[in-house]
């Protein structure tokens, strides 16, 4: 079996699991509701403003719900299988750990992408009634997908590490919280450490350019690197468990 085919088999298996369970629908519905409330409650209710500023605020709030959805969707990927005993069957299958990890990640990422696309009516309202560029919207959504990719990888690693779904959510949230808050630590440290910590923060400096419609290769590389590092860590965690 080719590696690509193996990954696609896992993706299909996971997607069927999402579609047969109400959990995925509940997460998407809840995040869309929160996105809508934040959009109408904060982005649109602060008086006359530039359309670009409203769009920037939309991406800021959407980045938070994307991260929360990623933790909720990823916490079950391995921890649930460990609780139900199906992880043993998966681990003893001909599939390699990297194929399992990529397949589970791919399925969860498709769900995050679906949730992200379903919010498109909000920036489209700004586009119709204001003056913003399509490029700004596309760049912002690209940033959301990159952030979603990185947070999913962190959550998947936590799920591979933790014995239960609740503990996986706690570990994933703790790692993400630390990565988010690095910019606060950077404020109370001296250069060059402050510059390093500020650049390492998962949101602040890295996501802000996407909010205003600016693409920077360094920001894209950062999110891809975070994704790769935590997917690699999840793979090594599974390999260690199989050897034990």
C-alpha cells in the first residue's frame, strides 16, 4: 500500500467518524454562533469605522474560535481510541505511525477548513457594504487556516500523549496558552531574548499581518514549522508507545 493511499484511508475513516457523530456538528455550530455574536457585537457595534478595521477585528475574533475548535476536534483523535481500546488495533495495523498521524490531522484540518469557509458571509457583508479588497479577505482566511493547522498539530500531539480526552484538552490548551502568551513574557525581558520570544508567540506578531491583509513568508514559514514540529512529536510519541 502506498503512503498516500494509506493516509487517505485514515482521512476517510476519520471523516466518516466525524459525520456519524454529532460532536463535529456541535463544535462547528457553536463556533459559528460565537463568531457571529462577536462579529455583530463588537466588530459592527462600535460606530462609524473603516471597513478594513472591521475586517481586521473579524479575523482577530475568528482566530480565537479557530484555536478553540482545533483543541476540541483534536482532543479525541488518539485519546478516544485509547479509551475505547481501538488504538491497539490501529497500532498493530500495517499503517506506519506517520501515516496515521497525517491521516487524522488531514481529516481534522478539513473540518476546520469547512468551519472557516462557513464564516465567509461575514467578510462578504463588509465587502458588499464597504470598501475592502478581495485580497485582504483571502489573506486573512489563509492566516486562519495556517493558525488552525498549527493549533491542530499541537492538539493532536496532546491527544497522542494524554490517556483521556479531558486530559488531552487540558494539555493542548496549556501548550497553546504558553505559546500564545510568549509575547507577554517578551515585554518583560531584554533583547535579544525579547525579540525571540515575541517572534515565537503563536498569535501576536505572527498573525497580525494576516489580519491587515499582508502576506509575509516568515509568518507562513513559522506556522508550517510549528505544524511540522508537533506532528513529528506526535509521531514519535506513537512510536514510543508501540515499542513499549
